[in-house]
C-alpha cells in the first residue's frame, strides 16, 4: 500500500488494508515482491501526476517478471484521470475512485477472472468509509472521520470536485467509534474532515463541532484529542471555548492561511480576510497561551504582487506560527485559478518561497528555544527519529504536537513503549523539533502501550507486586486512588 497526500488519504488506506485483509490477503514483507500493489493517490499538486506515472513505470518490469501480480490505483488522482490511467499505463489492473473504496477486493477479483482492467468511478459516496473494516497503522493513535467532502469553492483547489460535497456522520456514530478505539487501547484520536469545523452543516447544527469536542472530553480513558483541518470561515468562539475548557483537547491548532493578502484571499474565494484570520489567532492565544498554531501557505497565486506577498510575510510575523506547510502555487486543470491571468514566472515564485521559508524557520526556531527548560509530558511515538538509535534517544509528541527527541538510559529504553507517556525537560530547540537530553523525569505506562506491545509480540507491563503484612478488617484510613496507568480495577 503506497499512500500520497493528506491525512484523509492515510485513513482511507487503513480502510483499504482492512478490506484486503478481510478478503484473505496478507501484508507482504518488505523484502518480497507483493502480489497486489495499491496506490492511493493525491491530485492537489501537479507533481502528484508525475510521481504516480513514474512509480507505475518502475513497477512494470516487476509485473512482467511476476505473472499474476496486480496493480490498483485509487484516490483523488484516479477520480480525476479515470480511464486515462489505463491508457497511459495499460499494465494497471484496477482503477477506483474516492467514493467506492469498498469495491477494491471485488474489482481485483473481477480483473483476475476477466483478464482485463477494471475501471470503476462513482460520482457520489457509495459507503461512508468509517463503516468499512480497518487495519490501523498505530496501536496508540487513530484517525476518526467526522465528515467527507467539502462545500467550499476555493479557486485553486480540485478536492471538492473529487471528494464531493460534505457528508457528515451522526455524532453518536463518531463517539461510538471513539469509544471502541479507546477500548482497544488507543490513547489519542484525531478528528478528520476536509473542513472539520463545518461539521454539522448537513444536519443544521452550527455548534455541532464544539459539542463533539466536549463529548470527546467525557470519554473515559481518552488521553488526547486533536482535529484537522478547520477553515477560518467556520471557526467560531464556541470551538475556542470547547478547546480551552476540555482537558483532553490538546492546545494545538492547524488552520490554513493560504495567503496573508486580503486581495489574494478574495481571488482564491476564501471567505475571510487578513483581519479575521489574525483575530482568530488572537482569541486562541488569549484562551490558550500555550497553544501551538500551524498553517498552510501558497506562494505565487496568479496575480500575486510583491505587495501581496509582503502581506503574507506580515501575517507570518504577527501570528508566529509554530510551523507552516509552504507550497508554490501548482496549476490544476479544471480549477478556476488555472484560467486566471497573471501566472507568475517560476523564478519569481521560487525567490518568494525561499524568503517565506527562511522567515518561518527563524520564527519556529525562536518559538522552540522559548521552551528550553520547560517540562513536557510526551506521548511516546514510533519511527519519528531517524537518528534515535545512534544517539540513544526515543521520540514523542508534546501536548501541542511538537516533536521531541529525548535521551534514555538502557533501563528506561526497555520500559518505555510507543503509547506510554514520558515526562522530560527540554534542553534544546531546533526549527523542526525539540531535544530533551537531561533524562526522563517520569514514566507513565498506559493501556495504549500495552496495545502496542501486544501487536508487536512483547509482553504487556505487569502491575507490581506489593509485599508486606496484610491488614485485617477495614483500613484505618481511606486508601489513595490509583495513579498512573489506566487505573482500571
């Protein structure tokens, strides 16, 4: 399974893996040639096309050498290109879209029996993805879709035409999935939607998202709640209040800016202006001073002037984002922006992009250095530090989602598992991560760590055995409540 693009695609790939395993397939080992290769594609940027067709080209010799091997292409690019994929890469066996991911096992079987490519693209959602089986990539953190599709009409974006209009799940269904995940050991959930804080528009409740956040706060055993991505247009005060007042909703916000120029925002058909965006940032910071705010920014939108770009730099300086995903404008056929006048030369866009990245890296480094000396409780994560082995470190996520690499001794390394919590003191701040090299202050084993251990063939942590003389009858003093771990008797 090869996944490109957003978190929604990552979660869809978990569903596709679950479907295939339900149909009897097993995940291929890394050093073997798979019988089935699935590409779950993105269509947001132009290089996504080149990447897919390049990968398909590299796979052709492997398929020629392994009769019976099947290749499937799904996701947004499949929804867009449809039969074009089979025309350009006739060795592809299955093409399916964003609305019918549940069809993949049947399409693979049909292609095998009929010995010809199967292309099936639906125009509307066939089955809400969350009703399909899933093979979760993580034992301790999970995506939970609250909606799919988008009702916005941003001129640069092709997603609404590929994902369709917004469809909301009922709150009870979302919460039932959250509770089921917690029962399996999940400690953190991220609520997903193309425009997550517009949740409730389909059933007419403008405060549905803030109510959902508060309801997640009442799920026993759920340690952390995050969400992505909200739209400034729908960011209301009740959401900020719910974030600030619900202990397990993390002080983190990823909210796309796209441009700091109100003139460009209007051309993008983004229904807010610079002042509105900065007002939301100010309210979030007032309610949660510790919140880390990140964003998306597009450089070089058609017609963007130097003055427009300076407005973007102004917002970046004012907002002081913890991080930013920065993109050079990519022309997507079928979008209104593709037909606009004023497309900028590559060298102009590149120069502005480099200035933006330089400014944001300076701010990120300054904001991270401010955290040196602070104590953070991290959710220990898996596979987020490429050099952890040689530097005797593990990695984890702070409440505000900053990545922290922390030093461990042999005993702590043996005890700590992904899904457990570790308390550390920050010793260094880099632009993209923090370092804590003064040792682990405290370890909190969790059911999430147990779930990771069970999945990876390690024995779960066993509770300690208390030695000493038993007392007879009722205790003379009330006994303290259980602390650490899950506290389940």
